[in-house]
C-alpha cells in the first residue's frame, strides 16, 4: 500500500482508497492498461490530499485466474480475463468501500462489473440499497448473448443488474443492483437490443437530447432525491467518453456531442453536495490517445469536484 500525505485523520469519511485496475481486455483498442499510471502522474493522490483526505493507494490489482465455461457466442473476446478481473474487483470494492471513499482507476469500463458488484454487497452489509449514477456515451447493457462486437466493456451494467445469461461464464452475482436504481446520463450511442433491455429494466435514462432540452441539474437533482429518500449509497461511474472529445480526446470510443466542461463539473459538484456518494470509477482513459495529459488532468479535476473542491480553489490548467 502506498501512503500519500493527508491530514492524519482516521474518520472513514475523510479517507480515500485508490485501487488501480489496469484492465485492457474489455476494449477493442489497446492502451487503457496505462490509465492507472496516468491518473497517478496527473496527481490524483496529491489533489485529494490537498482537500483534506488521507489517501491510501493500494497499487494496481493483479487478478488470479478463474475457471469459466466457454460461451457459444463466437464474437466474445477475453471472457476468462474479464471474469477474473470481475471477481477480483468485487472483493477489492467490498473491502475499500468499508474503509473510506473508494476510487477505482481504470482501465476499460468492464471493470465496473466488479466494482458495482462489490459496492452492492457493501451497501447490503450496511442494510442499504446501492444506486448507480452512470456517466457514459454507452449504456453497456448488452448480455453475453446480445453483444455483436464481443467487447466486454459493453456488458458490465447488464451483469451488475442481474440480466440473464451470465451464469457459469462470469462470477456469481451475490447482490444484483435493482435496475430501477440506475440513472444513466449522457447516452448517445445505444444499440437496439440495449434500448429494449433498458426499457424492460426500468433504468432511468437521460440522453444528450434530453440534456440539450432541459439541462442536467433538474434530472440529476430528482435522482439524488430518490437516493436520499431510500437511504441509499451512491456509486458514480465516469467514462471518459461521457465528455465531449474536444475536451477529452484520450478514449478509443469517441462519440461527438458529449458533456461540456461545466456540465461535467456541475454534476460532480451536485453529487458532492448531496453527501450520498461512496465510490467512483474513472474509466476508459487511454493515455496513448491523449494530448499532453489533458484528459487525465480533467478526470482528476472532476474527481476533485466530486470530493469537495469548489470553484474558489480550482487551479488554472495550462496545456
């Protein structure tokens, strides 16, 4: 475990636990395995320490191999590796969620299958439901049967919400997240099979068209009120491609028309103000595609907003 300077506090609400997940096998384009290192170089530990947190960096997770049944869908790629990552991240998230605010440094978005599963177990252990704020251009709501690309960063949310077809191929899901407890903001690339599944599951969806028409504050506030009313724990999963490529180019799945700098920071500031979040995924950062680290720095800045940095102490970045 790598210790970063903090304030010496021991209150779990003032502890941040960083876990690197250099998973690359879920995406079609290599490079996300360098993401955890890029976040560290961008100063995530020091940034959070400056906000008064005691930061514990657990280093990068190394998953042991697991045995899985082969799947009849010939498109699927790297199923044993993703199953291993999911099992390891489930355990890591359950542990980190009990120690403080858990931050997972990705790695492609397949890691959320494990982090959400582990945080759902953590919430259940505390007698509370888990809610998920999913910030992504894609819903990742394919099953192993429906995926055409075979890229398993597209199935994580379907797995975590207990969609059928994963048994025997992925680790047993002990506490599925109720899909009605999921709010997806910023969608703009949804396959037909996912569209049907999202409706059937009752997932709350605010695509970019909806945000263009009404803004982000009202729908996010309504979701956060639901989380609070249920005494829920909130997990935030932030994909680089939630952001517009003009401000965050370091992703292999760029989709034009994403969230702006201010929209993204507003979301993080509102989540912080709610006091409901307990964990955060930072995913799909591909440093090979970045421009002088600008995307890594932006993602670190967004994490800082989620954890309490206000506009008055936000440094000016030069690129």
